């Protein structure tokens, strides 16, 4: 069954619980001789990424020297499952999905990434092919860091090593929860889990700020788009979800009863 295959794949790449810093609002500052506006901006962005907070200036400069900013339009494949690349990426703005597919072309979305989150570091550590594809959901800005610069910082910074390990542990814990969700919850429960995981607490209310297409939810839980549409309609009719303008949703507290 596709649902069981989804559970098996979920452990490969689950969304990292990184802080959502405002990475795109960094002010420009003066720079030293030999520096450019680009390298100065790169250092500002790197300091705002939780993974690299607290690094000495020399290591930030080493990372910055081996990094470049890139912009990709909606629907662009940043990395493809099975690729052998020498780069990790930090998402500065926009959203991107992490997905896998089987031999029949069926797709499963493992995570949706937002600003401040990173991917590709696992392949830099174990030299294995990429475990999943990453595709932009909207126009995105990335900071790409070369392997030699990233590994050099790992070799010199215990704090960064621990931060990377914590990120991997969080992904494993998230994988355990997702596998449990797929194995034990019905479709209503799985949809409720996606909605809650995608929500933010705003003025005491659970709000899903970014529009969630039915097809995207379906690929996240191993169900058909038609089934997800019926479930969403039922949740709205029964008062578990309230539709708001611009595709936003307000989640009522009782939706947790499905979990």
C-alpha cells in the first residue's frame, strides 16, 4: 500500500524545527578592504541562521567565502533525489517542498521548508546521494555553501557539530511521530495533524497562514485529493476549521480530538 511506503520514506527527511528568523531584512553595513557587498550580506545572513549563531568571526568569514546567494522561480528543482552534490542550502525567503517518488511516479511530500531552514547537510557528512528532492513552491532565495567550507567549520567548532546533531535528532523524532500518525490515525486524523503542524499561534488562535492546496496535503498523508477535499469540507461544516480570506485557516481547539 502507498500509505505504508509513505511511512517508510518519512524517516529519510523530515522537516527540521528551525527558528523562522526574518532573514531577508538584513541591513547593509560598511565593509573592510577586499570585501564586497555580497560577502558582507552573506555574513549577515549566516549570523541570523540558528545553526551558525555563536560562531567566531573567522569561521563566519570562511563560510561566507564559500557561499553564494541564488534565486529560483516557483517549481524549480533545487536538488534531485539521487544527486551527488557538494553543496548545502539555507532557505532565506520563500517556501520549498521536500519530496520523494517511487518507480510508478507516485509522490510523497515529506516536509515544507520555510526561511531559516536548511537541507543537504546529510550528504556533506556521509557522502551519500541526496535522499529526497527539494522543489520551490514559490520564488525563493537560497544561500548555497560548499562542502569544504562547511566541513572545515565542523572540524573547528564543537558548537556547530552539536547544533547539526540536534537538528538530525529533531528530524528523527519528527519521523517517529509521522510514522505513528500514518500507522495509527485515519484520514481525518492525518489531515488534522498536517493542519496543526502548519499552523502558528497568533493572538491566541491557531492560524494556517500559507495556503495549503488539497493536492499538497494529499501527497503529505498518502491519500487522494478527492478524499482530502471531503475531509476538509467535513471539518469546516462541523466547525473544526474556519476558512479565512486569502486561503488562510483558523483551527478550532477541538480539532485536536482527531489526534
